[in-house]
């Protein structure tokens, strides 16, 4: 009985050892297959991330900017893209710690991480011109809204002169206080100068009118007309600056998402 019992114990131990080896081998094979899948999905993951950000950026850049309402939508869309990059770029190249160690022994896996990090850097660099464009549109919209708020009329009576002076004086203060990116400085400085010129021209019209000096009044009217015409230069300068920024953004977009 004792011999049979010992035989059974030895047999049981061998069975348990065999089962342990089988389980270990199965686990090892399972880990190998799983780690291969993790690395196979790695490139797919960061490629899809890049495509998603790029699609959102290009969609936002294609939006119209003709009206203040349209520019608000563009700014919102650009802000959403910036937020997406800021909140997801850091994790785009992360890999499960259980397989990350394999980079140290396999050059191909290390290269995958390097490629991902290079792509993430390009996308992160895209934020610089994107942020500048967003800030430009915001400031330019503020300028446009300030000028649009000034009451316009084909003909003005004397009773409207003071209202015009007040409106242009308010616009002159608002324009001089505009603060935006460096790319907007030339537009802001020109706008402040031209709007202040219209304000001064209205002051002269009012003074000449009150003095009942016809010659001075007609000259003041001519100066006012010239000052108002000069406002078109603001729009041209703004459009030129916007076009320059758009070109930079387009190049940055191609570098980040197409190269």
C-alpha cells in the first residue's frame, strides 16, 4: 500500500509539473502573440491619430471667414484642434509597459517609436502657426466689429455730426487698445492712425460748421471724405497679412499631416 501510495504521489507530481510547463509555455506563446499584436497596432494607432487631427485642421481651415459669425466658428474650430493636439499628443507614442522593454533588444521596435515621436513633433509644431492664426482672426474680428458698430448713412444732418464724432472717438480709443499677435501689429497701427484721422476730420467739420465758415467747412468735408476713403487701406493690409499667415499655415499643415 505504501509503495502504491508513493507511486501515486510521484505520478501526481509529474502531472502537476507537466501541467505547469504547459501553462508556462501557453502563457509565453500567448505573451509573444499579444506583444506582436501590440506592436502591430502601434503604428496604426498613431497614424489614425495623425489623420484625425489633420482632418479636423483642414476642415477648420476650409471654413469661410467673410462675416464675424463665420470667423467665430473658425476660431472655435481652431481652438478645438489645438485642444485635441494638447490633450492627446503626449500619449500618442506611449506603449504598454509590459512590451516597452522590447525596444532595448529590437532595433525595429525602437525605430517605430522614433518615427512616432518625429510625427508627434511635427503635429505639435503645427500648433505655433495655428495659434497665431487664431489670435489674428480674433483681433481682426474685434477691429471689424468696432468699425461696423459706427452708424453709417448716405446723408447726415447737422444733428448727426456730434453722434458721428462720438462714435469715431469711441472707435479710435478701442482701436488704439487692440492687442494681438505680432502679425497684426501693422494692421492695428494703421487702423489706429486712420480711425483717429476720421475723428479729427469730424472735429474740423463741426468746428467749421459752427463758425459758419463755408470755405473752411468745404475743405473739412473734403478732408473727411479723404479720411473715410483711407479706411480701405486697413482692409487691404489686413487681407495681405491674413494671406501670409494662411500660406504659413498651409505649409505647416502639409509638413505635419502630409509628409
